[in-house]
C-alpha cells in the first residue's frame, strides 16, 4: 500500500503578536518561534493544563479532547476527512464561538514541520509534522489531499512518540528519518520512490490555540476553532470539523453552515494548509 447554546464567548485568547512592520522581503522570521541561537527559549512545557472540568473526566467528549478517543469516535484508519473554513480575524471567531455555546476544551499546540531541501515532499503533496499537545507528542505524515464541496479528504497516519524527544526535534537534532521509517513499518506502508526520509530537515514551527466545541444537535462531532501564530507574527483563524464517517456528511455540513449563517459569518472553505502558511511566513511571501 502506498501512503498516498449560545450565550458565552470563547475563552479570552492570549494577545496576538502584531505582524512586523518591515516589508515581506525583510521579515526576520525565525524557523521555530521558541528557539534562538540554537537554544530553547520560552520552551513549551511538556505538561500543559487541561481546562475541561474534572467531573467530565470519564465522558467521551473529554476523552476526545485529550486525544483518548473511544472507538465510536475514531475516523477510518489512515484518512482524514474534514471541513475547514477561513475566519477573517478574532471577531468572526468570537461570533461563531458565541453560537456554539460553552467550550469543552482548550488545547495549546506546538507544531514542527520537516521537509527535504529539494522540495520533493512538497511537490508530492506530503508533509511531516511533529506536534506537542498536552502531554502527548505525535508524528503525523499527511499525503496529497482532494477537496470537493469544501470537504477535504487526505491520507493521514499518526504515531505517538515519547514527549522527551521534543527538545531534540525543536533544535533539529532528532533522528527524524528513523522515526518516519518506524511509522511506515508499523503501518506497513511505503512512500513514493522519490521521497527519501533521510533528507528531511527542520523547516520551522508555529503555535496554535484550539478551542473545542460540540456541534449543536450532534453528539458525535466537534467544532475546533484555531488561532495560529506564525514566526512572522501573523495570526490566522480557522474553523475545522473532522468527519467521523461518510454517512450523514451533508447533514453535518448543514448544521455547521446554520451556525455560520446565524453568526453572520461567510462560509469560506479553506484550501490553504497550515504548512503553506508557515512556508510563506518563513520566506516573506504571500501564502496565496
């Protein structure tokens, strides 16, 4: 197989750094926001606070927020199907959140991407990401995606790793090729022939704050509102909903569309991956 309710506002978000005033060609973007001169500074802690009330600790919704998904919530193995929408700033995000009701979780995510210097992974539509979220570190390989009616469908394989690897990964000192090969071997998968894990190098990283809500009228689906801050200080806002199966897709889409319509926020499918935004932040170019 080839690896191809409605009264509360969202939690107060941390202040977002303002974009640099320099022209794009002069942006002094660091590859990883929490690394300076080859040393970790303001390093994200391995343990991050969970804000879900303890009384909900055994409920499926709590388990999903912290990454311990019950079988009924697990999407088909090896694939990710989601609705991803662009939000024009914090105000639109707050308006959508107000219609979604009380958040069931807040996650702080730290993301690192690795890429080969020749850009073979990029051309093939593949990405290699490490993410630290709460106490968990994961390696994710994503394949080329297809988008139809605002719903993206792509190959995705994930491997949980020891959180102790985070520092080496942030500094580009980890044996990434070995970790990638381990994931492939465990899933019995292969990459296209021209993609060589041994050539992967640290590209850069960004932070993301994710607020998780239940989709009104749907016990199985969650809406995630993201505020991502890139190395050049630019913040981007998105809404995501991961589809659990192929049945009832249009019904789920209609429920989310109704929320956006009631909030007075336009339905803007986003086909720009976060990795593309990271590349633009690092190169000082327009992500479009």
